[in-house]
């Protein structure tokens, strides 16, 4: 068990992120909910505080550098440092766009780019903005919520059964690679950086088709967020252990 931490969870007003926030708060950590809608984030924070937890919310749109910078300033003012950053916010498709734009035969590059803006560039934007705060921690760690759907080892199977999400699947492949680059690049600073797959979880992201609950899906991220200071870095795991890249 790690000492009490200050943790930021992006995209935490619903789904897996909300449960990651709830479980870390139940463990006694101080949790900051990052939410595009501050109103929704504050509502979630109030619900989690009702259980006696220390939870607040900050406005945070990972695709808006101004919003990310303002969130970093706000947390600098309120807490002075950050111990754990959970990059959870993610999308499966561009809202309102034709899903055909994510299929190779009918690809719409703007649709694909839209997904990458959140799932890949958003993570890099947030990580860059919060590294100065993580460097002030005695035990800094980053957890990126990726997906085994992006495993190169699984993509050929995936293609046989599902429409290939040309934005979503490769965005998670890239996110896992980005995670490993950060792990190597921050090794000398003792900042642990790991990727996790939550499993197939029933949330808005997949029209609630998943077979796991958000509470079950949160476990892999909570586990990696609470590893010891001398714990692993550069891993990709789910609740059962290592995930193939
Ligand atoms: P949900 O759609 O339930 O939640 C996604 C969250 O991300 C929401 O809070 C949403 O905010 C937020 N979000 C989206 N775009 C932005 C943005 N630009 N800035 C800030 N927040 C944003 O999905 P899940 O809980 O299922 O997904 C969470 C993570 O888990 C994602 O990264 C997803 O790829 C990953 N994952 C999910 C799996 C599953 O089976 N569900 C499987 C593997 C990985 P808002 O409420 O404002 O829309």
C-alpha cells in the first residue's frame, strides 16, 4: 500500500474513470476528477465525498491545451504537487460522425484524426503539462488506460470479427507505445509509467455491450496506480497479468 497520494483521473465523471476515482478515494487517497464538464465533475465528486472520501473536480478537456494548462495551474495552487496521473479519458469515435469513416474501405481521415486527438495527443498534452507537478512528488507514477484491442498481436483476429475501428484500435496501439517511450524517457527520474487494459467493460463507450462492470474494469488501473515506489515501469497489464503488445 502506497502512502496517501494526490491523484488526478482524467475523464472521471462516468464509466471506468469514475470507478478508478471511487476506488482510489476509498483507499484514502485524495482524488481530483478531471471532467470536460465541471458541473458533471463536481456532481460526481459530491457523490463520492458522501462516502467520506476526499474528492474534488477540475475542468479538463484533454484536447484543449488551454484547459489542460488551467487545470495544472489550479492543482498547483491547491495541492502543490501530484503523485499519480491516470490518463483515462478516451473516445471510440467522433460523436455524430458516420462509423464508416473508421473502416479502412471507407476511411475518413478527419474522423480518424479526431479519435487520435483525444486518445493519443490528449495523453501527451496532459502528461507534458503535469510532469512538473509529478516531479515534485516523492513517488510519481503515470497510468495510461489503453486497450488490448490495440495489441498488434490481436489486431489480425479482431479484423475477422468486427468492423475495424481505424481510429480507435490504432490509437490504443499508439498509446501503448507512447507509454513505453515515457517509461524509458522518465526512468532516470524514477517516474513509473505503465499501461493497463480494463477488459471489456459495459460503458457508454461501447453501448454497454461489455461483460465487466466499471468497478471490475477499474481494478487494473487502481493496481498500477498503487504499486510501490520501486515497482515496475514500462508494463502493459490487465487484471490477469501481462497483455501481449
Ligand atoms: P466512457 O465513455 O464511459 O467514459 C469516457 C470518459 O472520457 C468520459 O468521462 C468522457 O467525458 C471522457 N472524455 C472523452 N473525451 C474527453 C476529452 N476530450 N477530455 C476529457 N475527458 C474526455 O468510456 P469508458 O469508461 O469505457 O472508457 C475509459 C477509458 O477506458 C478509455 O480510454 C477507453 O478507451 C478505455 N477502455 C475501455 C474499454 C471498455 O470496454 N469500456 C476497454 C478498453 C479500454 P464526457 O462525459 O464529457 O464525455
